[in-house]
C-alpha cells in the first residue's frame, strides 16, 4: 500500500495545477489519471486564453477572473502561450445595440477593449469579411493545453509531487464518515493499487460525477459536448470572436501553423462522447462564414470534440449553464476529506487549483500561502543553452523544441551532444527531423519515448505534437516507429499495432471532413500504410 496525505484525481489542467499548488505548500500528494496527461477536456478545446470578453455581459465576475488569470498564465507559463491578442468583430448579422452593453461590461471587468478602425482591422487581418461593421481589440491569446499540463507536472515533481498516469480510480474508501484512501487500477498491467490518504480532491472534469458516485455522492455535473474544426493553415494571426452573446461557432483561434474554429454545445450522457459528426462540421462552416467568407474553401485537417464538465444544480444545460467553477466540500453531505471542483475554464485553472488547495490546507492545518501565481512553471532556457542546442537542432524549430521540453531540455541536450560525439566517430545518424510539420527531431522523441509514463505513439504525440500537422501522421508516424525500433526503445504494443492505433485515432478526426484535398491526402496515407505495413489486412500475394 502507498501512503500520502492527498490524492488528486484527474490529470488535466485543474488537477495538475492542484497537485502543483499543494506540493508547493509542502503537502505530500499523489495524482492519479485514468489515461495519459491531458487525456480529457484539457486536450480537447480551442486553446483560447480568454480575455474575459466573451463572458463580460452575462457573467462579469467570471470575466474579471479570466482577465486576471490571463495575465498570470502569461507570466508563469510563457512557454505555453502565444500572445496573439484578439478581435471582437460585429457582423451584419449581429445586433448593434449589443456593442455598448458589451463595451461597458468589459470596462467594469477590467478588460482593455479598444475600438479599432475597420480599415485598419482589415489591413491587419485581410481574410476577415469586408462586411464587418465594428472591431474591438482585446488581450486574448492562445495557449497550448498539452504543454500547460505537462509544465505543471514538471513543477509539481520538482516540489515532491508524484504523477501516476494510466491509473483509473475504482473505489473511494471511507471510515467513520471520513475519507481514508482510494483504489486504482493500472490499465497497462491490470494490477490494483491501494493508496491511504487523509483527503481526496476530485478534479476529474467530465468524469467527476462518476468519481463522486464511487464515494456514494450524487452531484449535478453534466458533460457538454463541443466540436471544433482544424484548418491546415493560419489564415488569421489573431483570435477572432463574433461580437454577440456567446454562441456556437463564433471563435477562430490560431495555433502555430493552423487555425481552429469552435465550438458547439450539446448536452450528452457520456463524458467520453468525443466523436465529431459530418453535420456538425458543415454547421460550423456555416456559422464561421460571417467572419471569414472563404472558410469553406480552406482545407480542413480534421475535426475533434471534447466534453465540458458543467455544474448544473438548477438543471440548466448547454449555453444556459454557468461556465463558472464551483468548489464543493462534501463534508456538507456527510463525507469529510473529499473536495470536488466542477466547471470552469482552462484560463482559470490556476485560480481553481488555488481555491481547492485553500480548502484542503485549511482542513489539514497547513498555513503556507499559495505561490503558484508568482513562480514560473519551468525556467526559461538561457542564451548559452540555446546556442548549444542550435548545433544539434534545426534553428527554425529551436524555440519550439525548447518550449516543449521545459525542464527536460538540459537532459535532452546532454544526450544529443553525446550522440554528436559518436556521430563524428561514425557511430550515429545524428539528430534527424522525424516530424517536419511540427519540427520534432529524433532526440526529443527518443527522450519522451523512454519516459516511464510513455506507452504509445499517442503519448508521444501529446508531449511533442508529433502527427498534429498537415500530414496528420501519414509520414512521421512511420519514421518514428522505425527510428524507435532501430534505437532499441520499446513501447507497450508491437510497432505495427502502435502505428495502427495512432493512425486510427487520426482517422477518427478525418472522417467527418473527408472531401477535396483532404480526401486525396487520406488516400495517399492509406496507400502508404497498406503498401508498407499491410495495415488494411489484405492478404499477401504469393508468386504463382
């Protein structure tokens, strides 16, 4: 049996932020996640670091929290954020009377919303519709949810935290009305693990209702399904929002070399209801046209869906449900030592973690203050280290690589320098690029693959963005699995099964948008893998 003080359930941004906060206050804690890091909502959203403008009218308190946390995340997690700024644009389909109401609400929330001349806005974003009537500039940005979770995990580990992925909680134990431990099943080995603890934090997102149910609690959490589209190029440099009350398909968010359009809102029974549909894609394109008229002509890379954990005690659903967060101490329901966090947004993950940690620390008699708003998640690499890295990594992808690796950069650099010495002796193939779209090299992939928490190509994808570019893994997955086999880096599945599962996950997002150029790209990928690995299962022909 393992013993600790607090068990945190859920390896998304809120759970990982809570682990970091507790450990920085000196509280021993273990985090359990049923899949890999950022398995759920934190890896399935549009990547917008909200300015709060979207919530200013309907929920001014939430808008203020967004703008305050926006600035904090920029400061502590700069390697995860691209400061794009954002536009709120009024189209002919939107109500002009809403503008002044919105502008006043932004001012009240502390959001710097400056009106911009439409001509200047079109100069800055030439693909925007020439029919837009008014434009306001706000401090929106985009954030890499995968990386944010990973860097929080790195920080938590530096302060003594333990992260256990692929451990699904199957029981919450109690004695005399108090939590005393949990049981988790290792989905890789099938073994069960008992962990004794004094407190449990339920930060399982859309699965938090199920976790509460394990403790005999009934909570009002409703998964809400949202679908998004990924385009293969960056046709806007800024986040662009419709200037109207929040609705479906009214946000465009640039990420690296791509653009994301989202999102829908549909109540669902299942937290894992994440398969997008053809009809949803067509509807999003229609909704996006008032902002970008040529959106139907842009190539779609894929569609994806995630579920939001909405707290719905009044039976509200969809867009009517609050996007705010709620901390629930279940001592009020007769179970001491269990606290749940429901709802919220990734932008406010740190604040949510602080509020939960405040509750837990008060129960434990810990008086150390929260420091998560003041200390960087990972230290930025100095120029000396970047110059060393430039000798071994592609210069155009150097900063991307350094930002992704965070705390791991010194170790990876040390290993690639040693490999470089072997290369000069004719014993190594250097550090080739394996994923050209995202500029991911062999050294980075090999380092991630050797991590004990890595079991598949999908785990590597979430850490490095392998296969998330234009080819959607058609070329880089084959290169990667071949390189890992050649370098003796084992994964849980066979090489063929690993590639098959990796491509199947990519295919799930391609299917609802399979037309035009993307259909031709998919056929090329199918031919590559049917011809090289027989992944379509066709029988091998034999010579007569």
